[in-house]
C-alpha cells in the first residue's frame, strides 16, 4: 500500500515548503519545549536552521553555471537589476518611515522594511521557468541562471544598508554569500560535483520549511494573514509593473518581466538569517517570515494568471502584424547554452511545481 504524499503536497502552492513550515509552527506553538525534551539529534534539529541553510546554499550554488550567452546575460541582468533597484528604492522610502522595528498597531501591525525587502528581492525560479516554457521565449528561461544570484540573504542585507538602516559587519555579508559562492566554484570546476550536489537542493526544501516553522509562533500569524495578502499583491502588481517596463525597454515583450514578479519560497528564510546576523532586526523577523510566506502563495497564484493574459495579447498582436521580428528562439537552447539551472535548481525556489 502506498500513500501519495508528494502528489498531495504538490497540489498546494508552496506545499513542499509551506506544509512542513506549518507543521513546525504547530509544534513550536503548542509544544515549545519538545526539542529540549527529546534532545539528541531531534533536539539539534529544532535549533539547526543555520547549518541546514549553509548546506542548502552550497548545493544550490553548485547548480549555477558561470557561462552564459550574451542574450541570457542581458535578459537576466535587466530583470535582476530591476528587482534590486526597485527593492532598494522601496527600502529607502520605507526605512525613512519605519526604521528597523515593525509597525506596532493598526492594520499594518507587523509590517517592516525587512518583510518588504525580503519579499521583493527573490524570484520564484521554478514558476518563472515554467511560465517561460509555456508562454514566453524558451531562451528567456535561461535568464534565471543570472537571477539566481539574488538567492539568500546577501542582497537583502545590502539593501537594508543602502536604505540607511542598521548595517551588517563585513564578515556577516561575506558569510551570507560564501556558501553559494563556494558551491558555484566547485560546480563549475567539476560538472560531476554539480551532478552529485544538484539533487540535494529540492530534497532539502521540506527540511528547511520544518526547521523554519520551529521558530514561528502561530499566534503572530493571526494578525499577519491579511497583511501578507496585501504584500503579495504589491509584489505581483507594483513590482510586476516595474519588471514589465524594464523588460519592454530592453527589447522584450514584457512576458518575462511579469513572470518574474513573484516571491520565492526560500525568501521566507531570509528574515531569520538577517536577525541572526544583526539582532536589531529580531523583533521584525517572526512576523516578516509569515508575511513573506503569504506573499509567496499570493504571487504564485496571481502571477501565472497575469502572465498568461498578457501572453495571449502579445500573440494576438503578433498574428495580426504583417511582419514579426525574428524571435531568436533559434538561438542555442537552454541546454546547449549551458546556462539554464538544472531542474533541481529551479525546484529549489519553486512554490508551484514546474509543469
């Protein structure tokens, strides 16, 4: 007798991250002393988020290839640069208004610069690649090999510093990106090491979700739920407009820009890491985690709807036009170009399983 556990979890947006996260949060809320009660390996897991993340980012880095075609470099650079610039701008404005601490009362209680920047900075790679394969130019999916550099807490830390908020010592900044960088070095020096490490990336996602959930008290979720939806709408609508315009200005049709207007499941891990690097962000970390997780689900649901609607309009215009620029889909495929993330890498960021 078999039980289709994975199939059931995959039906839920962000299920492989969110279901274990919810389980961990339930344990932490109703049995906060369970880790110390069991001790040994079980107890170590309750406080083991940081080392699990280090291994995860190392394996993820090994899947990222340095080489890329000029087109993919341009497309990925435009989308990555636009996301970073927009998150920095919003961070600067919000930082002047809020500071490091979260809002304490009213509808926006729990909202913080940390939550906003973390939600904006990291793209749902699996969803982006899936949408590009279905609606966009296939080679645009390869842009994610450049956009993957936004993974982890490094850019969020830098953005918070740019916003004039509490900065981080250089050791914390280097430490935040070192596992990813070392993984990239190993994976690019030896493709066999990449093949060895890549399958570990999707396999670690539920363990990351569970370990993260063990740091969350569900009492804070009640007040953050609706606000998380608002944050997700901001990412997919306002952030999507910025990426759409950037894509159009760089010669694209806007589909890739809209498909990148999401929050990665891994972004929910960032507030906790940031708080560990600088305790001044600790009061904002728990609610920021919940808000970012909610944004992941909202963007995963809305982004495909918006992207497909715009893609249909682009296709109608293309069919009615007398001539069409030769879409360079005859350029080297993702595999040939050697730039696409492996399926494992794309699943590392996924909130919806790639189709």
